C-alpha cells in the first residue's frame, strides 16, 4: 500500500510554520506496513491544490492531508479533494450540532461561516471527530483510493491520526506490526550499531533501526506477527539480548522519556525531590513541572545563578567558591546537599557548569545528586552550543536520579 | 520568478529527521521577490527522484535541492539533476584538492568514494563552497532554468544558502525587498487585522501580513524599493501609524522576542532580576538563562512549587495561604516581594496558578512584579493545555517586566 502526505497551507509553504505534521505521520507509517514515497506542501491556491490532489490520488493508494479544514474562504482542502473524487458536499445537521456544542464548551458561538465545517459527502465518507478543535476530519474512500483529511494544528491532528487513522491504515494494509522503542542514554549511535551489528545484519523479523535525539539514541525493534502474543514472543528475546549487552544504559523499552521515567519512579516510591540549578537555569525543574501530577513529589527548585544566591540560599561556603570556583565538584556537592537540607526532600539534584558562549572551559559541567546516603557528583565535558549544553546537562542529571531510583529500595 | 523546494533523503521522507531546511529556505524567499509554490520531499529512489526533478524543472524557474550530495551510492541528487538537465559530470581536480584539504582539516583522509563529490558538469555550473562539510554544492543554469544543489545537514546548508544562494536569487529576481517584523503582545490576530483593515486593504507597497505565535501576533511590513533609504522611507510611516494605533502592545520593530527585549533593557539599565515561580516551574528563569550574558543581571530563581517552599524560601505567610490559597493575588504579591528581598535584586517576578490538567480553576494565574515602588499583580484567565498555560504565563510575566523597564528611568 502506497501512501503520500500532502500538507496544505500558505503559512506552511512560506515557512512561517515548521512542518511537524509530516514528520509525525511519516514515522508512524513504516511500522504499519505502509510505504511512503512522497511528501508535498502546497499553499491555499485552488489551481495548485487541485493539481496536487489529482497527482497524489493518481499515484498513491492513500493520501494523508493536513490543513485547510477551517471556516474561511482560504480553507479549500475538503472542497478540492471531494471534487477531485467526484463527491458532492452536503450539510450534516448532526455534525453541525456537534460543532455548536463544541463552541459552547469554549464559551463561544459559531459564526455563519463555520457551517462549512459541517459539510461532508453524503456517501463514501467517515467523519473523524476532533475533540480539540472545531474542524472535524474525514476519511473519503472511493474506487480503491482513500483520502484522509485532518486539521492543520498539531494538537488536533495528532490525536485524530493516532486514534482513527492508524487503526484504519493497519486494518487496510493487512500488516500487523509490533514495535518496541528502546531508549538509550550513555552510548552513541555508532557504538549502538557496532555493538549490535550481528543483530542488525541477521534479523529480518524483527528488524532493528536506530534514531538520534539530543544526547540519546532510540532503538526501534519491529516484528510482523499475527497476534499480540506472537509479536511479543518475537520481540522479547531481542530486547533481552540488547539489555544483556548494554545493561542499564537502556532506560526504557516503551519510548518513555528520561524525565517521565524519573517522574514515574518518584511517584511509585513516594519520594520527594528538589533541584538546585546554575547553568541549566530552570530547565531541570521545568522538566518535572512539565508533567501533570509532579506536585506530589516536586517540592522546590532554586536557580542560584549568582554566587551570592548559591551561598545565601543553599549554604555553599565562600571558601569553596574561592578555592574551587562555582563550577567544581565541590560546589555541585554543596549545592545538592544544601538544597536537600533546605527543602527537606529525599533527593536533591544540582547542576553547575559553563554553558558558554564565551570562556575557556565551555562544556565543563558538574551534576550532583544528594540522598540519605550522601552526595554523588558526575563531571561532564559536553559539546555544542549554549542550549545543547544545558539540555545535555539536564539529561545527565535526570539519568543520575534514574539510576539511583532504580537501585534504591 | 517561481521557485520550488525539493528535499531529498529517505530519512527525511520517513520522518526520522524533521525537515527544518524547507522552512529555513522558504521563509527567506518572499522578501527576495521569489514566489514559492511547492515543496516536495522524496527518498533516495532513482526513479521517483528523477520524476520529482523533471516535474519541478518543468513548472518552476528555480529548484532548490537539499540532500543527496554525500559520497555513498544512495546519494543521487547531483547525478539525477545533471542528467535531467542534459549535463555530463566530469572530475574537477581542483575541487578534489579542496576536498582533500578539508579532510586534512578534520584530521581524516578521503575515501575513494569521496571522488564522487568532485564530479561536476564542465559548463553551466557554479560550484558553491561548503566550509562546514565535505560536499560542495552547485548551481546549474541552462535554458532559463536553475537548479541549486545544497547538502542536507542544516549546519552546512544554512551558510551556503545565506552566503551564495540568496544573493543569486536577489540578483536574478531583480527585486529588492525591505521588511520589518513588528511583534505584538496583548492583542489577538483578528483584532490586529480589524483595527488595521484600512492599511491592509489600501497598501500595495509596503504590504502587511500577520502571523501567530503562542500568545503573540507578528506583523510583517514589506516594501519594495531600490535602495535601503527608499525602503526605510516607505516602511517608516506605516510602522509609526501602527504604533500610534496600538501603543505599547507593540514591543519590537525588529522581530526581537519578549525575553530578548527584557534582556536588553536589563543590561542597558544595569538592573538585576530574580524570579519566584510556581506553575511556570523554571520556564521563566530559563527564558533569561537561555541568553548568553544573562549572568550580568540574573541573580536567582526559586521554583517554590510546594506551599512549604513558598513559606520557607520566600516568606509567604501561612495566614495568606490559609485565607487566599497559593493561587491568589495576595500570594503572588508576597512571592515577588519575598524574592526581591531575599535576592536583593532591583526587580523580582513571580508566578502562581493552576496549569492543569485537573481542577476547577485551570488557567487562573497571577503574575507579579516587585520593584522599589512596590508590587504590581496581574490576574490572568488563560486557556489551553498545561504547557500552553505555562508558556502564556511566562509571556505575561515578561511583558509586565518589559512595560516597567520601558517606563522607568
């Protein structure tokens, strides 16, 4: 089954918006047994949109559209695709009621031009609900071709794609693919590939593929199988073998982020946390506060950027700063211990380092973890620009905590 | 002049890499007077790549390619485009010497297959240097059509595009465009368009266009002119008129972000800052620490997520929390005042609110600014998910500071 992605919108075409929808959908297609051969971006121009729709429907079995479902005159995707497939749009009163209800939920009233959003073909059409916005999506099927129309805003497209489109594609492709995404922190992509070369080369079911993220490697293991149990039976020995070779640098089997793993472990253990940050400047605390429910364990974070703040808030000693500077093992240790004491938490993380852009020692960072057993400090030599160094420092601090939580009772 | 962007690479097509090159190039074309009608992404497949190249060269004057210039068999862009234009590739010894030299600079030796990267047409070809990588780009011109071939890695493509391709496009289009990007906080996109309707409708040079970002509106004003002075003379009266109507909700004429404006004003005034955060959880501090040089004014940030931390670190009174809860005007006021006192800074910002996902009052947020003149508090009713509420709260806090810094001596 051949698929094509067509993203519609002048703002996207002109680069005012980054096209994250195409990537979001594209990376989910291969595991569904769908071949993606092309992506297109076109603006809200009727002639060129029509041309793109006709070309895509001609050469692909399924065309995934994003954007152009809004109420304005510029929003043309549904009208254009329906016309290209020879389908007429008619007003759906039940859908209109749903739209009115959604507007009430937002404390607003629909305008007359919103009626356009309740227009769909009378047949060959499945309406796809959009709980996050006012524009429903739809799936049009005719003569063996399918067009899936989804709204442009990623927060509306993503759940619609995951909840409705992926199950449809899986069913239609006849493939059943089972996948685990292992996440690895502390080993580079080339090392991962080198140390698993025999598995990469010999395996046809399951298959392995690596992906890079800032400071991390993701390893996707995908099996084709008839049932869930068969899929797991194929995946499980490979996952076990990777974990046997790599040990605890594998921190998730299910694509869970490092911060989410820490979040889950802290909640499970009923432990509390505080953070003292210098170079990461709030990013570390924010990684926890990002997640709903973090108030159960996250007590306090201190961004002690100036030396005075390190002394006054965390009790870092003036002699320590004089003798070793603020970017030192000793300072990181006192920051973590001081934070833990002050906030009265089970664990306290600390970061201090040179994030640049200027200075001789850019990339030198210390991360520390204080617990009832004392303080552990890790010295890092990171590379990249200011924000990459800060992000990597956050990951290393999270990893320190993750390892501690995994081994403590 | 009509342009098209063709990004080549299976990793890009399959969503293993986010396509930032297309956006980077696309947003620079309109101000150069170049019309961009289409973007395509294709994999490293010879047949489909050939088809994409032929289609693009047929319908567009300039085709901008990224990717596929590497040394491996998968890298086919140059071979395919040259063949489509009827150009034969020949070995360029001078270019090969340059590649060997570049490898020496990286402390490596080129492999035999790198010779492919020194193959270019003998005529109709301008080689574009790539100081950041081993694959030179090239510009092929024949029969009124141009193909620009650039490497895929963004850090190699970006300088090549800016240094060589943009001057070429500007010269070829014969347009000179001048642009100002105004940034607006505190007015929605539809209000901006409504209140400037006469300007939008009547202007052909300069033209106006709005763009949305989280919580903000950007207004681009673009003039076509022969010289810098002429361009400014056309832009200036329109900018003045927008500012006259909108007053201080316009916070930048040059696409400067809110945090960057605060950063600049704090440095100019030699003033110091601290932040006390609850719901924003480190994002506000991080907005400052993000910027190199912030250590000159940013003293300390406290993420006082728990009530105990608000009391112990900031001196928020237990009675205040009992009587008004942590999400209240009173608590925000005490947080800001307590932070300023503790850190000894000229200004202190505070945030407290319900970011969700659960609860009856999700979106209720207070931001406060303490200064020598006392504490100002603003009550906000924000909508969206947890992270949108937190981001909007940060913007409101920044705006409170920006307004204060603009009016203080």
